[in-house]
């Protein structure tokens, strides 16, 4: 950090006013990676792509796109086309592009057009590589069939059904990487890496008595995938959903999707330092408008969790699901892990 502060001062920048927290973090990371003499860096764009701080890096070996959906609409635009256009600007000339399966036609058209402009080869992760998936206590057991190889079964330490699209995307990249390096796909490496990977806040189990699962879904596509995962894994459970959103999200559509689940809802407000949180009273009014019912409202997240932890009255096992914002999850994780 001292190195970054010294250089910024020499260049005439005021760190507190001229750079965002994320931009400063990117600079610190760049210095650190150089000091550590790393071979590869995996960059995840913080917001969009075109004007994101990570896009200042000029040497890019591969460009990957996960599922593009409506998110950060206040800054990126309120259509898939606008958001995909911003994200597409991370594509570099003649650099391989890997795209997650099941993109919308609009998003795929934008990515293909930009790849063509950059003379970059674009690959769509094949959906037909997926064979089967079975839930496990630690995640899921997945069988995939890569070209010219026997079926491979891996223990994926990630539980959400939406992780299957991410798995196919990363397998497409890994196969291309191996070919570019002149060696074969290493199944032992795959088994070890996929079995050990952890992603906090993505269908993460925090506690068992009662069972508490948190997920960072905060846009319509993410909520849709969350609902599908809940239906698959917890169809026979008594569901309690604790939820809260930031006000710049598509809250009405997200809530419409969430309330398809037969759950007891408890509403709260995420903690956000930029005052982007949606007040719980507004969320409650929206919930009533959508369902015709009322749900308990707790401005304090800890109080919402206490209410959610009350034992269920039926004979089904109970699961408490927390979803709607990573800012909500941050407080919940601290509450349980401490």
C-alpha cells in the first residue's frame, strides 16, 4: 500500500477523492502480484467491464463470460443488450473468448459481434458435456463427458444447480488452456481442484441446527436459479426465507420469483455504507402488493435472524434461507461464524 500511495502522490492524485476503493484495491493487487512474480492472474471485473479498473490491464490471455443478466442497471443500463455491450469491451484482439452456455440470444449476439471486431475466436461452453448431477452434503457429484475422453465424475464442493453452467464454462477454458500449453487434460488436477473449491455466499451452509443456507442472488436470473436450487435440494423442508435488497436492483421481479416458494418470509434491510439499501418498510409494502399478505419486518438483521430461528411447528425439517444481497450476507456470516 505504501508503494501505491507514493506513486499516486508523485502523479498528483488524491487517493481519498480521485480513486474509488475498488480502484485502489486493483492497484495494490497489481503491485503485490508483481512482487510475488506470479505466473497467472485471474481477474474478475468489479462492475461491467469497459470502464472497470481491471480493464486497464493490457496483457490478457483469455476472456471468460459467465451468464449475463440484469444487474447494476443504474450504471450499466436497463437492458441485456446495454449490459452485454459494456461487458463485451474486455475482449482483446485475437484473444480466445469462452462464453457460458444458455446465454440469451441478445447477449450472445453482442459478444459474437465484439469478438468478430477483435478477430477473437469465441467458444460457447457445450451444454451436452453435462451428463448427471446428484446432491451431496458437501455439494454435488457431477458427471461430465469431454470430447474423446471417458465420462469423468467429480465431487463439486458447490451446491447450487447454477454452478453446473459455471463448471461447463471453466472446463471449456481448461481444455483450451491445456491444448495451448501442449499437454493433456489432467483429471487428477480436476478432481482435486473442484473438490476443494469454496465460494462463500453461494448456496453456502453456515449452520446445521437449525440448518442455515445463504446465497448472494440479487438479480432476477440469480433469484430464478436460487429458487430452482431450493426446489431441488429442499423440496421436503419447512422453508423460512430472510431477505433484503439494495434499492437499485430489480426488487419487484426478484420478490415475485422468490414468493413462488412455499416459505415463511421475514424481511430486513442490508447494511450498505453508500445508503443504497432498500428500507424494510418499502420492501414490506412491495411484498404485500405482490402476495396480498404481510410479512414480519425487522430493520435489524440480527433481530430478523432471531425470529427466523424460532422452531417450525410442523414435522418437516427446517431450513433458514438468507438471500437478496451480499451486504445482507456479510452481516449474517459474521453473526454465525463468530
